[in-house]
C-alpha cells in the first residue's frame, strides 16, 4: 500500500476561514440543488442525486464516482464546468477530495517493474506522451517525491485518471489501477501552466 502524507492541515485552514472552493450542482449551467465543499467529503449523495456542473473557486479537487473516494476519478482545477459530461466526466459523483496546494517543485519517478525496479524515468513537468519518453510499454511502480500528480490511462490527458500523493507505490494496484498502462501525467495544480 502507498505511504501517503496527511492533507489535514490544509483542510483545517480552509474550514476555519469559511472558504468554499468547490460547488457541485445537480443540473447543467449551475442550476438545481447544490453542495459546497471546503474539505474532503466522503459522501454527499444524500444532498444531491447527480452532478452536472461544477464551479471551483480555488484549488484542485479529485471527484469520485462512488462514496468514500472510490470508483472512477476526475480531476478539476479552478474554473467553471457548466456541463461536466462535455469534459468526459460521469454525472454520478458521490465524493470529492481536496488536493493540497503545492508551490514548490514537482518530482515523480516511474519504473518499468514492480517494487521500483527496471528502467526508471524522472519527471518534473507534465508529459502528454509518457510512454514515448519512458520507452517502455507499462509503468509498474513509482515514487512521488514532491507535489501531487494525476496519471492518465491514455496519451494527451485522456482516459481513466488517478491521483498520486507523495509516497511510494510499489505496484499499479496501489494507485487503484487495473494495469500499468499510463499514457500521460500532469502536476495537480490550479495554475494554467499545462
């Protein structure tokens, strides 16, 4: 299992300031019932039955199809999403996790084999074509040394997404994947440096 850092201090800061950086709406174009989140929310299905639009006031979040941060994941950053289906997201969003802000450098090492063995590549910037740069067919393990990263199953930031916090991931199942197929990766930040 991955060794993860505690995002608790950021959640406590936001909770004490009353900031509500994300609002999820049942209907498109920010209509209908809504739920606001300023920290991790393991289950809000009793408040809204579906999610069709989102406003992110600040920061980055990972949205999950099922309660308790389970199921398919969807990365959102500061901005407005009037129709989340047009972004390839599911309308069945049941939980969300805040990604703590990181203003330093970003660094991830990926490995061809489990337990951090085989060919290794280090990334400090986003990559829309990981396997071309890595020159391997799959990524079986990784170490996130600095920052939070989003892995995408397909090139050009498409397909299933996985949030990786700082820590060690000895096999792809540690980040919730069914295989080591990774096509692209990006830093989880709300800046427009993509």
